[in-house]
C-alpha cells in the first residue's frame, strides 16, 4: 500500500473516530493504547468540538496499514459567516450618494424616498405578483433594467441607477415623479 492510500484510509478512520465514542479517544489521549507498531498510524488534529478546549490537540491511533510517513495537521474550525444582503438602509445610502453625484438636493431624496418606499419599501427583490414589476423602482417589464447592468436582478445599485435614469428622462427629477405618483398612483 502506498502512502497516498494509507493517508486516504487514515482520513476515513479519523472521521469515524471523531464520531465514535469518547472512550476510544480517551484511551488514546491518556496514552493507554498500544504503542505504535508498523501497522499503526498516529493522527494528530486540533479538536474544536464543544467538549474540547479551543486549540487542544487530540491524538488518535488507527490501524490503517503500514504508513511510510506519520502526518500531523492543524485545523481551525470557524462557523460560516452569513451572507449579508443589502437592506433598506444600505439601499437608501446608495441612492443618496447617487443623488449627490447628480447634484440633486436633499429634498429630491425625500421625494425619492417617499416614492420608492411606496413602490417597493426599498427591497431590491420586491416583485409585484399581478404585474411582474420588479426591484426597488418596480420596473415593468423587469428586464428593462438590464440596460443598467447584467446584475440587475440582485444588485440594488444597478436598480437604483436605472430608476434614477428613468425618473430623469420621464419626470426630470424625483419630486416630479413623486408628484405624478400622488395624482395617478403610478409613475
């Protein structure tokens, strides 16, 4: 058996040993297991289980056949960090920055805030089930936003960029769009 297959066998046995009863692990930790012979592989790993102290090293002895090299490794198990999706406040900040770049006043942002709060509550995944309008500006059809970027389905900045361009071309400014919305209930 070559060292590669012995090592692969060791990984399988380590996984089994980690999940097996604590007695086997306790025996190896205290050193009561038989001395390592030609058919025993010693595996050391950093244990991060709930009952172990962080950074503790455990040793398991397994019979994986003759090994040419005794290996040891360390691992630091960390919980996966949740994916942070942009929320309403983040989306509003993006829009405020884009309005400043266009030299529109804070009053224009307040009109835009009122408009898009009514339309989508600043949710970049908002979808109107009856019409199919989508995103923060509630574009209809939703695919029109692809002109602002291919990531229009999940990127709020792309949706906001498209929505501001639409408002400028059709109403001149956000307060014009908000005024039209208040009188017609759409923009």
